[in-house]
């Protein structure tokens, strides 16, 4: 018999009476992990977890290279890498080595003490970003939160030095910076902000790439302009050179900070370490996270020496940020990317992927636009329904991607992806779009008849 939570009469939910009476709750059933089926998990999670994730009905048990495997050992080509995290794919020897060497030595010390990894990683990150100092976090949103706090503190410092500068942020329409209160306040989508209002005040959203609107909104009330160089969640939108250059000039004119969120686009995803390097623009602050340790949680906020003056002992902190374990894995990831010239590979495979998608676009009217840089790619389809259907069809073909901004198919594959995987993807998309066109045509014929 399958002794999972699902098949156990009392199930895993600790009874309310047991909680009230203070009895030691007994979690029934054999260890869940070994035998639980997907149905068991769906049933248990529906009662145990806050219902914040509308998961796809697939359970993965392992990964290898650019493939994930479900409980029946069926491979899925992964073009999403855990939303841009598993840049080195799965079961990568460099990551495994760092984990197995660091784990027995030291996992955590707190930020009250020194360990060697911090400097090692900070040296690498300052070198690849061109910035001066680092604050380590555990996630993207915490890195962005640190950036927001730094901007406010920096403006305060400038005011104390006699400058006129306010506390307002300019962010962009369709932006996404995370789910904590400050990040959500600078995130454009109403759905993410509205339930939590009042969120942090003093944020104005500028229409995407609207230089005139940016100029009109900017004055010395602004302490920072914050944006993603390539919007991820917002549908893979590339910032224009003119917009970024203008933002840089405006910030320079008052001492406000230009803060570029590279949480999704950074660490090589576009073929350069940071997407801003594609534009030759240097920010005052940048934020990194997702692929930094290839799947182990870590984030980083980097800034100039000037901006760093605003944080002093005790102004900001975190228990876990920059712990020896996450840092050791991040060092291994960065060294592997560098030693294997992976950025060149990202650029070459990204160019190939984009070219193949554009050829597909010329064949299928249903593709409205193909956008991207390196291996950060979006395919905008004509309708939301079509995007949903293609997403589902690809899943049935065991190819993983995701749908963002309703109509956009988003591709964030592991950096190790090869041409043969791209060819497989293009063939699957072509098949599904051709099927869609035939069904549209037969529906039109039926209507006409
Ligand atoms: N900023 C950007 C551009 C992101 O894409 C994300 C996550 O998708 C975040 C911030 C938030 O990162 P995290 O989910 O690690 O908090």
C-alpha cells in the first residue's frame, strides 16, 4: 500500500484539537518524500500551503544538464531554468564540487564574523560589474530593497551636506522588482501592489521608453531612477539607448542614483555579465540574484563608493546574506562561466535562437514580435488564448517555458543549451502554430458555410 499522506486517514494536517490541547502532533504516514505521487502532493499542498502558486501538474525528481526528469523518469527540455536561476543546468560538477567541499566545512557564521568567501566573491562581483562595493542578500527582492534603502539614505546624506534632493523614486511601467513592500511599490502591475496598499509612497511610473515623460517627471525631488535594462516579467522589453542615456544624464545632474535591476538579466544571461554593458552605461547601483549561485539562494546589491557612504555600521543587515555556503557556490558558478567562456556561448546560441524564431515569425502571422538579447527571449503572440494554448502544447511535448505579460512566451534557458535543443524547440513551436492555423482555417470555413 502506498503509505503517503493522501492514503492516511487523518492526513498530514495537524488537527485543530491537537493544536489547541498542546499535544505533540503526530504527522501520520511514512516519510512523504519517498512514495508521494503527484496527486498526493496536490491534495496535501492544497490544505497545507498558502495558495499563492498555481503550479503546473508536474513533479520533478531530478535534473541532468538541460533536462529535468519527472517521477516516471521522462525528460523535459528546460528552457526556463527555474525562472532564470539554473544557468549551469542540473547536476553540474562545478556546483556539486563546491557544495560537497563547503558543506562539511562551514555553512553559516552570521555577519558578526569574517570568513574568506566574502572577499573572494566581492572581488569577482566588483570586477564584473565595474562597481565598488557589495552588500549580500538571500534573494532578488532583498537586493532591490537594499538598493531602495540606499537611495533614500544617500539622498539624506546629500541633504545633510547641503544639497537639495528629495525622496521620490521613478520606476517604469511594466516593471517587476520583487514582492517585499519596497520592491512591490516600485513594481508596476496593480495586481501585485493593490492588496497591500498603502505601499511605500513617492513612486512615479514612467511609460516604457518614453524619454519626454522621463524628462518631465525628473526634478530634484527624485532620489533615484530604478529600472530593469531588459524587463523580464513585463514581457522581455529592451530599454532604448536614448532612455538609458537620458536617465544617466538626469541622475548626474542632481546626484540622484541610477539603479539598474539585473536580477534576471545579469550574470551573463544576455552574453555580457550585465545587460547595461551592452549599452556602455555604468549605473550607481545594480542588483543581482537568480543565477548567481546556480540554484542556491543568494543576492547582491552593488554600488559606487559615493553611494556606499550612505550605509554605515548597523544601517542595514541580514542574518543569512553572504553566508559561507551560498558564497562558495556563487564563486564556483562565476569561475565556471569565466573559465569555459560561457558568455560567448550564450551570445552565439542566443543569436541563433533569435534568428530561428524570426524565421518562424515570417512563417506564422500568429507571432507578433520576437524580442530579446542573448538567452533572455520573448515571443509575443497575437492573443492570450493562443499563448496559453502554445504553452500547454509545449508542456505536452515536454518542453518547459513560461508565459508572462499574458501574451508573451518567455525563454530563459540554462546557458549550456545547444543548437540541437533550439532546433527541437523551433520544430515543436512550428508544429503547434501550424495546428493553430489549420484549426483557425477550418473554424472560418465552418462559419462561412
Ligand atoms: N527583479 C527582477 C528583475 C526579477 O525578475 C525578480 C524575480 O523574478 C526580482 C527582482 C525578485 O527576485 P526574487 O524573486 O529572488 O525576490
